[in-house]
């Protein structure tokens, strides 16, 4: 089988992967998210078995196992406790810290806001890694296996009817950069790997069927320098209002942000709202 990867942005300047904070955690409130994250953690632990290339240097995604910590107000402690029990039922590993106020955990996190409730600090398969290294490893492995690639944008499909109500994609129309022409590519299987734009791709391609419930959401992430900030004991921390931050290296740099309201205009660009 010949595989062709169509990449709209070969620099990945707008890719969700490389623009993220690179966090991985088991602490979710949905079983599906916990199961996917456990699978991902196992994959990352054995990444060289999956993505290693002979005669190439081993992959080091620079995983920082500093854990995840969600803060909560005392009113939200009961809900958090139920969520933690769900995580344990799904096999998510957590450091067995009990719920306690900032007085209890504050010895380690003396800089944390108070008063807050600290759920168990997740240390097993929780922390962050370098997303660019992971993406590069996938690209290198694909190339070593003979995957072809081209720079372009999929903007349409040619289909033929099959038995029942299904259709089969026969051709993919690829719009090439700096060209007014579309290049048709015959195919047997199409994998929609457009991430947050997967639903938009299907809608634009005019494929029949219900819309895919995936939409891009704009997020803001910032980098700052704080020489006297938290050190190696600092986990990936999420505050009660949804603001988060983590350490970025060992030189007093940090990454952090906060999700804006769900209705967020201007999702197609990377400008940020100064009023946020």
C-alpha cells in the first residue's frame, strides 16, 4: 500500500500539537478520556519500540514526571472526590495523598493560593513532555516506512455509491500551494487526520451524512520568566478558576494560560485578545 500524507502547513506553525503545553494526565471525569490517556502513557513509555528508526538516535521526548494538581474551593471537594474515585476505578495511578487543605500540602507547595482543597497529586504517568519532539518522531518514522508527503490542502472528494446508504471516496482533490489547479489523487482509503478541523474538512468536501461534532476552539497560552518562581517541586497546576501553568525548563521560565469562553471569535488566526 502506498500512503500519501497531505500537509497544509509543513511548518506546523498552527498545529495544535506544537502549540500546546504538552501535558499528559490521568485525572479526567470521563472514563473514555482516562482510558485514552492510559494508552497514550504506555505508548510514550515505550516510544522507541513504536517510533524508533534503525541507525538513528533514540527518541527522548523530555518527559517531566512532576505530576498534575487540580486546586478546588472547599465547595468543590465532594465533586473532586467522586472524580478521583472514578479515576481509581479506571486504573489511573495517583500518588496516595488524601484530600487536605493548603496547610497540609503547603509544605511542598508553599506558594499555592489559600484556602484551597488539594486532590491527590497525580504522579504516575502525569506531567509534560516536548510536543515538537513527539511530532518529529512520528514524521521520521513515517518517512522511514516509505510514506510519501506533499504540501497542499484537501478541498473536495469524488465519490461513488456503494451498497446501502454508504459512499466510497474514489478521488481526493488537493489544492497545491501557489497554483489554481486541483490535483486529483486516486485512493482506496482516506484517513481524516485534520484534528480540530476534521469536521470542517468533511463539510467542505461535501460528503453525505451527519456532520462530525468536532469544532476548533481558540485557546491562549503564554510564556513568562519568573526567577523566584516555584522550582522542581512544581507540578502542572490548574487553579480553581481554570488558569494553569507549568515549569518550562530550569531557568525560571513558565508556560500557562486559561481557556476563554466557548464562544470565541477569530478561530482562524493566532491573534490574542488583550481583554481576555
